[in-house]
C-alpha cells in the first residue's frame, strides 16, 4: 500500500512552483482581495442545493493526493467506493497546484457571487482562512457529517479561522519541524541548535513558507504562533535575520531541500513531515525532529464554495472520508497525517509499520506540542509576508 518516493510531494507544490516575486506580488495585491466589491455575505450570496435531484459532485484537489490502484492509476479505490455506495458520480480534478494560483482561477467568480463549477475545493489553512474571511464559502450542515463530528482529531478542532468546524473540514495534515541526515550531522533537538551550531554552518536550509518558518521561531522564543503580537513577529524575524547574516543558513527552499538532505549535501533543515516519511522509506538515517519548543501543524481543507449546487453531496463525500477504514486506506497512500480518529487501528490491518509511524499518526505528546499558525487579516498578511520576503532575500 505504500506509495513510492515521489519527486514532488503535494506540500512541495505549495511553494516549489511559486517564485519569491510572485509571493511579494500576491502580498501587494491582498488589500484588493477584501474590498467591498469582493466581500460576500451568506444573506447576499445565496446558493441553491440541487443534490436531491442531481447525484453528482465536482471535487478539485492537489495532484497525488488520492489513493490510486497500483495496476490501474485511473482507478481511485476509496473514491470509487463512495460512488458505488452513494450513487453520486464524482468529477475528480487535480487542478490545485498552488494556493495563490488557484485563488487567481476562482477569484473573479467568487467575488461576483458566481459559480466556479466546483462543489469541493481543497486549500491550505491560510488560504481557507482568506476564503472564509471574504465570505466565499458555504456553511456546512454538521448533521449530514456525523463521522466528521465523531472522528475529527481534537487537535484540529477550534481552529482560529473556523472555530466550530462548520466551513472547513481537514483533508490531510502535516507538520513542519526539523530534519537532519544522521550520516553527516549529529542529532539536533532545538531550533537554536539548527540556527547557531558551528558544525552546521552553511549546511542548513530553511523553508520559504513564512508560516512554517516563523511559526517555529516564535515557539523557540516562547511565543504562541496561534496568538502573537507584531512585536513578537519582529522578534522571530530578527532571530532569522541573524542566522542569515551569519551564513548559518545556506538558502531558503520549497521542498527542493529533500534531495539535498537525502544526498547529504545539506546536514539539517526546517522541513515537512510528508517529505521525511518518503525519504525515510529509502534511508533510515533521515530523521524528523519535533523541536523541544514545539512544532507547526497545518492542514489542507475541504471547502464548499458559494454557488456550488451540490452541497449535500459534498457533505456526504466528506463524511465518507471520515470513516476510519476509508481514512486509513487514503493515508496508506498519501503518507501525511491522518486527521481521523480511529484510522490508526484500521491501518494496523493494512500496514502495521505505517500504523506506528508518528508522522502519520502522531501520539498525544507530539500533538500537544503542535500549533496552527494564527489566521491573519489582510493588513497582517501583507505586512508579515513582505517583511519575511525581505529577510530571506527575495
């Protein structure tokens, strides 16, 4: 059931395909995203649900984020099982290659209260928060998703951008923490070691994803990434700048750090758990570390956009993927953190090794150290992203 090492993981696509200039350009135009003309309300943009008479649902997701049949990649076992059980036909499209790029695809329709042609879209926390802030997402009916209500991990409840879990349902999750190659580096346990240890100088890479990198630095300073002040952000940024100026950090990366870490070209990095799971299948010297100060938790979330006409069908699909047996089959393929309580027991029947992998099924101790980055308003998003890009040399 294990998927082979993939050259570009889903999380890597988040930043690997977008240059720094594009990130700055996006930050520069954020103020326009929340103008009065773009903002929608539930009362002002009503959506009709045709699920009772139209047994279909259009599902937009990231590439390589759904289980496929080993012998026939056109078959998606868990999705095919949903179709067979429900009679709802699924149009599944892998057209989310980057959060900002996808935002550009749907922005004009959603700002104008028009249909995107999609019933489910999967977006990362910060983009989900932006969509919610703009009023572009339909409220979900929890009574139609009993599996979600029962089985969503407690660590993913009460998130700042969707406290009641009525707008965004996690698809998969992951961690940003430390990683090192034990063939070329001694064990690291803290962010401070990564940024100051002499034997690592010039052999360290750090993620160009602001929320993951700054989140870890905030934790290392005793601040809470889920609730911090502008002064605390600057505190973390200054710590990062010192490591840049001292040449401790070689460069900032998307997930292109992975092959360098595997080869030993870099000794240690800030990295993503999904990459390290994949690398670990090939080489057990590649280690993921939850820093003593804490780790960042992120999710990609299923959302129903305004004017989607099959909301109840979308809710049925979400409910299907929160059946622990279904969730385990999906997790066995994608190798990210499974957001579904009870899936670990089901994974034992599929692959006992994966069932004990803490990067797919974190224990309570690990999750107790995990934080979700604070939801930002438009002004914060622009200010923080611009400051961060200036420090990393974008």
